[in-house]
């Protein structure tokens, strides 16, 4: 009989444990301690990627061009540039708009335009980095990305270049004329024998602008913009305080001009007034360029300091525009000249206001024109140098950069002499520039941000953009018709 094989058993059998699936656990894996080298290394790499801009494409050409070669801007620089570009001599024409609209509609239209343009400014700031890895540091770049190369250039090149070159020419006209007036106030009758002509004063202003234009980039003119901002706030305050302090002129009327005229006349007046209000708000064509001078990372995007600076700047702009418009209309009513409240101050109060105040006001206007010239000329300088760097694939030499800037100043001077009436066409200029300020940003937001169809943002931007384009067409037609109807004289090559 075969021997039996003994059964072999483990000395300690594992008991069978019955548990529901929800309580079953996988074997525990030890987690790395919070201060482990691996965790520190991962955090360091993640922070590095965020600090370099979250893989933002940095084009080599950007480091050669005056707008983007320096990216150490901050909220203070944003406030200085925005205030210097956003307020200027065009604000002094606002009382003229009230003469056509009256008190109620004047305040309503000014308030609606202020809110609308502040909203589109917010849109542009948030569109600056609307596509991951790309910074839109120029208005034209954003327009061509949103609308396509052909349509974007067609829509944006003329108004943006016109706002830069045309504004610089108008600043030469206003600045040169103000220098002439300042000289007359300070020098008095003793210098009346051989006064400089208007063209010669334009030359003096252009030479000063050409010297300041040698500052290399947009960040380097922050001090110039600060001076422009201070002078703009100062002369706006002085003008409306003196005008209100002297009281209302005798026989002033606040009824809308041509109130008893026909419908066509009233419509032309309304178009002219709305164009003047639109002209008072400027700077949208350089806001992306200002934001392009700031550093930007995933943790600290450039839109945060930019919007902080813009809010501070527009708070001051608000306290300049409304007192000038309301106080100027209260003081002068229907007697305010077509060129604005500054001319009204010299016309009606030259004899009872100290010459020191009149001279100081004029000097502040000159300084503001010089500083505004630099920020509006910078996109032109950038465009001229971009053509060279694209062709040669190297930075623009210093001598050529100086030559480019001197050439543009000379060109702006020639335009100022050839078209000395530019500063008198506020309504038409405002109508032409209106889409850049009020319409295009709305369309670009819809195209690039792609808000949900029929959502609130979709409706708001489509409505405002469409209304802005229609309003621009109506105001441009009305501005042209008003020039013809009033017998406006185009004084070519006849500056006064």
C-alpha cells in the first residue's frame, strides 16, 4: 500500500475578508513630503514658465522697434501716456457742441460718449493678449488678425495713420499759433515792429518737436508724457475757472442754435455737435502700443497695470472735460467762438484778466502740444523703422533713426502749412476717427473672443459696433455738408 502524502499547509493562513467595493482600497503609496527636492524642482520650473510669459512668442524684430524695445513700463507710465494722449486742445471745443444741443442733450450725449469710449478702451486692453502666446502691441496688427490682412488694412491703416500724422500736423498748427500768442502777450507792443509770421512759428515748434523726437522709445518719453498730462489738466482747469469766475456774458442765450430753422439745418447742427464730442475722445489708436511697453506673465498679465493706469487717467479726464464743457457753455453760451473756449477767453477777457494768467495758459498749451506730438508720432516712427528692419533683418542705425524722425517732423510741418484749417474741422475729423474709437473694438471682440451667440456680450458688441459704423457715416456726411453750407474757406498754404 503506497504511503500517504501528507498535506502541506501554511502556518498562518490569511483570513478571507469580505467588504463592499466602495470600501476596497488600493495599496497606499507614500506621497513626497511637501518640501521634497522633486516638488521644489517642479514648482521652480512652473514658476519659470509663468515668469517668461507662458511661452509667449517674442519676435526678434520687436526688440529693435521703438514701441516694444523697452518693456519695463508700469501703471504709472500707463497713466501718464493715457492722460497725455487722451486729453488735449480738442477738449476745449466741447462748449461749441453744447451750443447746438442745449443743456440736456449736451450732457446726455457727452456722458454716453464717455461711457462708450471707456468700454471700448477696456475691450482693447483685454484684446491685447486675446490669443495665447501672442501680444498685439499695435492697433493695425490686431485689426489684420481680426478682419484679415486685406480688410484689416483697408479699415485700419487710413484712420490710424490719419490719427497719428493728422494729429501731429494739427498740433504744429495749434502749438505754433500758441507760441506766437505767448510771444505777443509777454513781449507786448515793444515787439510789434518785426513779428515772426505764422509759418516761422510753425518752424520753431517743429524744431523743438524734432529735438524731443530723438528719445529712443515709448518708455523713454514717460517724463515727457507726465509733463503733457500735468499741463493739460492745468490749462483746462485755469480756463474754466477763470471763465466761470468772470461770470456770464451779458445777453447770453442757452437755446440751441438755429432752433427755429428747418429740419435739415437742425440735423446738420446735431451732426456737427456729435462729431465735436467724438473728436474730444482720442487715444484709442495708441492704447495697444502703450500696453506693449509693459512686461506680461501668466501670473501678472499686462492688462492689470494697464487698466489701473487707465482708470486713474480717465478719472482726471472726467474732471477736466465736464467742467470745461459745462462751465464754458454757462459762461459764454451761444457766444462761444467756433474754435472753442480758449479763444473765448482771449476775446472776451483779454482786458480784465492779468497778462500773467493768459501767458501761463498759452505756455501750458504749447508744452502739452509738444508732449502729445511725441506719443502720436511714435506709431509712425515704429512703422518707418519696421520697414527697414524687415528688409535688412537688423536694427535701425542711430543716424537713420534720427533721419526718419526728422523726415516725419518735416512732413508734418509741410502738411500744417498746406492745410492750416485742420484744427477748424473738428466735427469731420471726429467722424472719420469714430470707428477706431467706438466701432472696431466691438467687432474685434466678437471675432477673437467668440462670445456665445445671442449672449449679452454678443448683443452689446454687435449693436454698438453697427451703430458706431452707421453714426460715423452719418456724421461724416453731415460734416461735409456743413462745411459746404457754411461756406468754409480752405486756406491752402495760408496759415494765419
